[in-house]
């Protein structure tokens, strides 16, 4: 609670009251912070998303949530797989614990789903004129007469 | 300190995720596919020996000539006895030739039945019953005692090639549980025996192994001196008198 | 399979249940058990089954053939009476009644295994649900396919099947055309109760064509039964037991069957998929074009799946009379050859011996100029083995107008027996082979082409005598013809040459089917080969044939005792010197064993190439024997396998074709043409059935259809052919060979036994029959350009 107030005061001091209020309104910042009151911070993933849990009289199934690192442009695919299970009540092991199980050899880095974020993220099948690989793709290979002449 | 605690926690998590300690317990001595090894590859010659050739003819005579493939199980059994308790792939090919079917049809049968060993076993193959009644009566301890005494893992052969330990499902001796079976391949198909040793204890089972190692023949059947066959310890306790005839047969009483 | 439709129907009915009055309900509740939401509707429904006659049409248009009307029995499927012949199973009865029963292990062309349990239905008075695929229908049986018991049984079976099935549909090549996917959507539960570890199975290496992901296998054993029963290679088996059960070969072994690709089609899940097609496309991206195959004379019906301008894969189409539902591996996997070595520009060889790409106008002008400078009798035209009837018609017409009649089709030899259609057709018909009870295969090498034939033969008759007369001449002289297994070839090939397995795989498959079904006897004259059914190898040279003709051979009694003996002669003999003598010996045999009767014509020729039958129908017969030696102008229309060694060095060669293969290296001018996937053309298969291809993809570069090139050339040369459209060419064809216009109909040869040919004075030579097909996988320009086929021949043919 105290930290919320302290952060708010810091925000006002840095950006001025007008932009602070706009920010708070636009990003649901206040709502999130109020919701976080009384909850325990279970962990923070490498993208900076914060995972909260509030036990006690919270309704079961609504007792875990995530506060996304990016307040303006967030979506569910930003949650890495190790935290996904905890967040969706698949497991009680937190992401930090599960991260230790991740195979070093072939475990791929998590990447959020960028569909809809611009043309460069749209998937084009092979042969599609917008696919960058199109340049190497030929429909057929012609016979080369020079081989024996 | 922290590192140790983290490692411990990691172990706990691994345990939690591995619900079954062994993902699947294989009762067979080999994989379901063949891998070439120096002593087990298709191009090694293999034939029934002369004594067994007569037996093969005898076995085949039990079946109609157009259903020779019915003899696949007895022939595989014979081949296994001849080859010291296990079936190399060339032996299966030889059986396929005798019964005139494609080799894969023989492989299908040999992989289906767990009593056909497709990997090397000891001269004495010890099979511990692992089904519920025996397990309740302590078959796990029996197996542990055997494995510890012989210094091998399950389905592994001792260095001197004398013993191997396997697990078998219920062999029908639940009344004398726990029990082990000893398949004796030490003297080919002539002296082949397949004996049950019942009412064994971890101590007794080691004694049996040592007797076998010395070449003695331990008495088969129950190992509890107080019992006769499957009767109760210390003699019968019920049904001691003459059985009474059923009332309806007692014509005088009518 | 109609299961998508079923799924749709299930979804539709549940929607109707949830909103009894859809007009007034905008909001639709989504529930997994609609009956619970609306008990009245659920109760009311079973009492009034809608007399939906549309729904009652037999599955896949199944027709019931009653061999004996008295054998009909009546059963009730969901209350509807349906008449079926005795011996039908419950599942077949349901199909006739229009109810599609889900199934995995049941396949109508394989033996019944009954191990997947998906086809459980409720039968009145039966305490348990019964497996309908293995249960014979009995008179008056009341079958219920839609009851809670049947539904629950299916749901339970599906749950078990999915227990060990990996959830990798997104990366599975079967995704979208998977029986398990479709049926779990239609009949499965929306959740499972299995919480243990799923098993995993080691993948097997079955060769360059079939990719295995054995963890996906549901142990339906269709592939095991296919390999054993149809393909005739007993390599696959079911190993192990219980949860350790797996399909495999036990010892490391490649699947060497020429029909192995069909296991991809019959596998109901993604365990066996196509290796060349792996991760290339999704089936919903593909456009299917129903066409026919030209790599052998069988004319297998295929569907070419293309994405944009690319041929992605080839699948078989059902045609009971020709290929049933199988195709050979060559047909299925040669398509990558269509993308390599293509001729895309007209070219002229310059003075320095190098080819230069030129415009069509220039190329045509050069050829037109040269053709007027040579004497008419020095003009020679050879049609290739992949030529369609239209282009052969145009070629013949054009050269005739130029004054030459030296036109023939490679593989037919220099003296084709084109006067009587029965002299070069598979007269029994491919499906007719199933009626034969003895086969004599003479010099065929069904091996490639004949594999299909062999299958046919197997299915045909109890006494199938296959004489393989392998004509040595075939291989040496005209490897082209024999190299290429065609529909026609399979039948002939089986008989005469190495083995029908190579010449016409589908015919071979038919023979094998017959032999399996009826224990037909097969005699084979030809080079030692591996026919995948029981046969007697009678000899390797035509001498054996002579012995049989003179009744001095033990096999004679088999033949004469047979009711429907079938003699199959490989087209390889066309290339032999003593062809007439061999044919007269065969005719004597046919006469001795009464193989030719009004109701049965058992004297068959198995052609090798797709173009052969149509070429003979159109009269592509060379006028003089040694026209190649004296040729000054040679027009090769896709002919790559004619021997050009004797061609004078000053001869002018025009090569018109789609691949830079053997033919182009001697060419002076190259005309690029379309491949069969890119044009509309008529082909006649070995049994005399005319079929048409349809263009699946656009052609490459500047290539044009064959007949159009010749038409253009004729105009430039001043001898304009009188047709401008395909239908124009076809009406010209109608005048020559009207049967080529009757598409998808088998025009049997009218055989007149009274018409006796002059006695041949030729002596049968003792030269053994040769292999018509050297390499099953590489027989023509397209297959020789294919990488997959090259891999196959490298891996599968080395023994």
C-alpha cells in the first residue's frame, strides 16, 4: 500500500499531475495497483511480467493473475510457457521452478505472437509473392543445353 | 547453501512430474525390434541339431501338413532350449523355414510371448512372479535379494553367464506365494527343466541359487518344510472326517 | 469417407436440439450435452425419426449386386428394412442402408481384422455391442447405430485410441485428412481420463517413400494386411504385446514392394505418410484434378493435387475396372520429375553445335524449310511413349501431307500387328483377369507395369498360367517401350517378360489377387524373376512356348483343364525378330486350351506404354523397315528411347517434348511441349479403354500442347491441317478410331476366330526373353528426371 502511494507521488513529481492522471486512466494503472493490494508477488519473469497470487477469501480460479510489463500493448502470448502453467492452474510450481526443468540443449526462447502487428509478421506460405523466400523459389528447373553440345 | 536448496527443490519437482518411477516396465528380455550384435544377426548360420531334427519331425506330425505354421510355438520352444535359453534372429529364421512361412510371422509370435527370450539369458533363468498375491507376500523382496546376491539388474546376465533374473506374471501358484521359477538351460533340450520353487524367502532363494551354482538339484515345490504341496502348515485342519453324503442321496432319511 | 459429412450432421442435429425454434433464438447455447439442456426435445426426438429419404442413400453410392436373388436377406438398420445378399457383414448392411459406420481397421479390399472396435453397433437381443465389421448379418437382425449404447461404445473406444496417440496434429501431415481426427470430432468425447505417460515408439525406416511416425500408430494393422495380401511382401508385422505392441519389420528391412505407397493412403492416422510430400503442403491448400496416369499402359486413375502452379502429390482414384484403389509407386512419386529438366523455349542448334533459344516463329520456319528439302520417303516420325492420341493423330496427318507414311510409336516395333485390335490388347480386360483360372505369362516383365497386373492376376482365376516370354529383342532393341510400364503393359508384361511386376504393377496386383482368391495356377516363361505369388517358372526362351504349343509340356494339362485360361504376352516381343512365330505358337496354345471363345478371350497382350494402344488404333505403322537408316528428317515427338545409332549423321532431327532427356542430344531443333499434367489428351490403356487427362497445372515457359505445335508447323510448311481446336482433332480421330472418343468405356476387340492369318514361316529362335523393363522406377523422360525415382532405384533395386 505504502509503495503504491510512494510510486504515485514519484510519478507525479516526474511527469506532472496532468500526464500522470492521463497515464493512470489510459493504462488502468490505478485499477491494477488497487487490485494488487494484499496480494503476494510470486515471481517476475524475464520479460518483467509480474505474477501475483492472493489466497484467502478470493474466489478460487481468480486468485492468480499477471501484471504485464508493457502496460500499453500487452497480450496473453507474452506469458512465457513456464509461467503459463502456474497462471492457468495447471500446476502449482512457479515459473522460476519450472524454468530449471527446461532443456538447455533445444529449448527455444519464448517469443510473443506478433500476428497483426504489421506486414512483416504475417506468415506467407512458400511460393507466395510476399514471402521473402519467394526469391529462391522456382517452379521448375529448365533443361540446360550447355551440358553437352 | 542456496544452490543446494535449489538442487533439492529441483529434484522434488522432477519427482512430482515423474508420476511413475519407471515409465513402463518391460517383461520381455529384449526390444520389439532387432539390433544386430556379433552373436545375434540374421546371417549367422543356425540349424536344429540332429537330435532335435527328429523332434521337429515329431512335432510337425501333430499338425496337418497344410497347417504347418501351427507348430510355430513348440518349434520356437525347442529352438530356445537348444540355443541356451534364448532365440537369436537366425533361429527364428530357421523355424520360419521349417514351417514355410515368412520370417515376420515367426517374429510376431516370438515377440508376443514373454517366455521366448530374444536376448541372452543365463544358464539358469530365474523368473520371479510379480503378480498381486506374490507381491503381497513379498516378491519384491525376493527379487531384490536375488539381484543383490547376483549383483545384476533385471534381465541382465551374471558375468559367468550362469544366472539371469526376470519377472513373470502369475504362474498359478498363488496358494504358495511367493514363488520363483527356474528355467534350466544348462544342458540343452535334453536336460531342460522348468521348475517352480514356492514359499520362498529372501534367505531361501539365495540358498537355491547357491545350490544351483554347485550343480545340485534343489527340491522343487514348496520350500516350507512344514507344508506338503499346497496343504496348510502343520497338516490339514478342515475336512478331516469322511465326507457326509448329500441329504437327498440318503434314501433312508426320505 | 463421408465422415466429415457425418460430423456436420451431428453438429447440425445438436444445434437443432439446443434451439428448438431457431427462428426465435438468436443466442445459441454451447453445451457438450444438449439433451441435458433440453430434456423434452431429446426425449421427443427418438420417437419420431424423420423419414429423411435423402439421408438413406447408400454410402458412397454403394450398389448391391445379387448374384442369386434367393440369397437376399432382410435386415433392419435403425428401423429401416434393407435387402442385402447373404454373407454381408453388419457393416456392409449399414452401408447399403446409408449409415456410415466409423471404422479404422476395416477396409473393403483387405481381410477383416476386427481389432479397432470402432465399428461397434447395437444389435437387438445381443447383450453387448457387436463389432459390425466382423459380424455376419443374419436374417431379421435389428441393427441400431444411433442408440445411446452404440454412441457410448464408440466414445469409449475413441478414448482408448486417443490414450496413446500424441497430440501433434498441428505438425502431422495427415492433419485435415485424418480418419482419427474426423472420427474423434464426430464420435469422440470432448475429454479423456488418461493421466499417465503416453508411450512412444521408435520410428522405422521403410525406405525413401514411406515416412513413419510410429508413435501415432493405432495398431489397426491395415498396412500389415495390405503388405501381406495385396503387395505380396511379407515384411510388416505386429510385434510385441499389450502397450508395447508396435508395427514393424523386426529386422532392418526396407519395403521393397512396388505398391508400397498405398500404405500411405490406407493408414487411417499419420503413422505412415509420404516422405517426399512431408511438410510440403496441407491438404486443404490443394486443388485436385481427376486425371489418368501415363507412366505405364494401365492408365491408372489418379488425382493430381496441385497448389498454384506446382504438382504437390498424386493420389489414386477409385476405378474398379483398372486400378481398384491402388497405384504403383512410380505413378505416385514421379511427380518431382515434372519440375526438373524441363524444355521451356524453342531452341535451334547453331553451327557451333550449341543450342540457342529462339522464338517459335524462327524455329518453325527452320523446320518448315528443311522438311521441304528432303524427299518424302526420307521423312520419319516417331511418337513417344507418353504421347496422347490427339498429337499422334496430328503427327500422322502432317507427315502424310508431307508425303511420308513412316510414322510409328516407340515400343511397338517395326512391324506392329495393328490389323486386328485383339492382337495388341489385353482382351480379357484387367478386371476380367479375375475370372481366369490359369495364367500363362509369356515374356512379360510385369515387374513395373505388371505389378498392378500381378495383383489382378492374383485375383483372377484358379489356374492362372503366366507365361513369361521375355523377348530379348525388347530390351536390346527398344528399351523405351519396355522401360515404361503402362496400363497395357502390365498384362502383357506379366506374361512375357521378366515379371509383370515391373511392366504393369497394377495388372500384376490383379493377378496376385486372383491367385490368392482362387489359387489360380500361374506359369511363367521369361527371365527368372520374383513374381509375388505362386507360379511355375516354365522356361526362359520361346522354346518352352513351342513345347507347350505342341502339347509336349506338363503345363499343357493345367491349361487345357482350366475353364478360363489366360495367356498374357509381354509387349516386349514386339521388338523380337521371331515375333510372328511366337505369336503363332501362342495362338496355337490358345486354340488348344480353348482360350478364345465367344464368352471369354484369354489371349492377352500386355503393353508397356501409355501411347502404344492408341498409336496402333490410329494406324501408326511404319511403311518401310529400315526407315531410320535412310532418314534425312526425323521428327521425334517425345521419343527418347528409339535407337538413333543407325541414323545418318546428316539427318535433321526435330525433338518435340517436355524434358531434356535422351532425345534432345541428337536434335537440331527443339520444340518445347506440355507434359501430361498440363494438357488435355486422350490415352488408351492396355485393355482398350480410352481415358482423358485434364490439365492440373499451367504449362512451363513457352511450351505448347503437342498437337498445336504440329498444327502450327503444318501451316508454316504450307500443308495446313484442317483443325484448330481439340474437338477438331477429335472429330478427325473419330473418323480413324471412333473408340478413342468413347471415354471411360472399354472397347473390347471384336475377335473373329474364323479370320485365320497366313501361317507364319518364321522359326522360333532359342534366344531367351529379355527384360522389357530394366529399371521399374525410371522408364520415361519424366521418371528419369525425378530425384525420388532415382533414390528408389538406388535403394530398392540393389539386392
